[in-house]
C-alpha cells in the first residue's frame, strides 16, 4: 500500500508518455489564482481551464477590468510561460450572479447561459476580454469561449475580440498578438459540426461535464437520474472522436477539460483517440500520468477500434476494466 503510494508520487513531475513514446500534455483546471501554485506542485504543465466565473460570483458587484486583470495576471505569472487557457464567463445554469438579477428559468441549463449571456451583455464581455488580453503580455494566454452552439455565436465572439484588440492597439496597451483563441465543445451541435468549426478555431477543449448532460439528456445535478450520466456512453465516445479527428485534419489540437479527462479508466481510450491536452483537477494528474505510462499507443488504438463497435455503456466499461487489468 505504502509502496504503491510512493510509486504514484513519482509520476508527479514525469511527462505523460506511453511506453512507445506518445506524449500528451497534462494540465489542471482551476477556479482561482490561489490554485495555480498547488497545480504546479501536482505536476501540471499548464492550466487547461481557468474558470473565471468564481471571480464574479464572490463579489457584490461586477469586478472591474483592473481587478480581473490582476487575477488573470497572477495566474499567468505563477505559471511562468506555461499555457494558461482562460475561459470567459460561464454564468447561468447552476451558477448565479447576485448583481445581475437574472430571471428564473424553466430550464436554466438550456437557457441564458455562458456565451449567450456574454454576447448579450456586451460591456461585461468587452471588459473581460480587455483584462484577459492585458494579462497575455505576461505569459502564454489562450482564450476560450464556453458553450458555443453555433458558428454564428463563435463568429460574434471573435468579432468582439477583434474590436477589443484594435482598441487596445490604438490605446498603445501591451498584449500578446499571437494569443490562441479556441472554444469549448460541450454542446452536441458543435461536436456534430466539428469539421466546420475546426476551420475557424485555434483549438477545441471538450467539456464532457456538459457534453454528457446535453447528449444524453441527463441533468448533471440530478442524483435521481445520476445512473444515466456517464462519459463512457458510446454516443459520447463517438462525439469525442469526431471532434479530435476534425481538429487534426485542420492541423489544430484538441484538449479535454471535463471529468472524463481525469478518469483513469478512460485514459487508454483517450490515448487511442489522440487527445492532445488533458485538463483535470490537479490531484488526478499523477494517477493519469501513471496509467498513460503503462500503455502502448498502438494497443490503445486497437482498444479504441473495439470500443467503437460496442453499443452500451456497460460493455464499454467492462472492456476498459479488462484492458486496465491486462496492463497492470
Ligand atoms: C464541462 O462542461 O465539462 C466543463 C469543463 O465546464 P463546467 O464544468 O465548468 O461546466
Ligand atoms: Mg461546461
């Protein structure tokens, strides 16, 4: 037991690579600047998802540009030139803002949420993008939009970003002009149209927490139907495959920042799929690195081929459990 724990610890700062040298990037999800240093200490090579909404939720009023800038800069500085993916405000659904007085909705997760709210509250979006771009002068920032469901939304978000960039340039304010801009894939419509999106984005990051909820029509907060909520559902796996392949055809990369990325059982499957960047709660990083170090890329691709033929979540889980035993 103790020896097993010690062995696990050893993976903290190792690169995530298979036995045949297939290398992937391991990042952490954070919700506040204070979590950046602990993430590094857990072996994170970057921040794959900085959930900025907590900065907004923990305040009595909208945080100013300056306040946001300081928070984003702190994360970027702590990460010392490692990639930091900052996600724009993902409010709505289960997350409320006291000072925005949003109307009660019948289906909050299908309603006024995330990018929909940001596109509608233009000033809020502009302020946040200014703060993020200013922080980009201090390290390696990437910008990510949540819950994009159509090309129109993506293009609107990009257009606002372009205006903000122009404005900062005119003001002589420093920012990184090569900042990558990507989007979360967490709505099935987006996964289905991944080929079209892939031509316009710099990267994708798959949010399985919402993608599972929307694909399977299972409320991620409702324990009563929790038994139906599973990222190993074949429909989810097929969507994930579609997204990764679409991005690679266009020379782009795909990350994953939903819970599936931190599931050791799913890791061989994600290796088989060629997932480029994995982002999870920092505490899971060493375990996933360990699992990856025990598998062979080609065998994972074979495993994927088998799994794609399976039609139930149970069958997928059993196959992955067998694979885990074979490789331990
Ligand atoms: C997701 O939906 O998978 C995700 C990472 O975003 P959040 O959990 O913040 O909705
Ligand atoms: Mg989400």
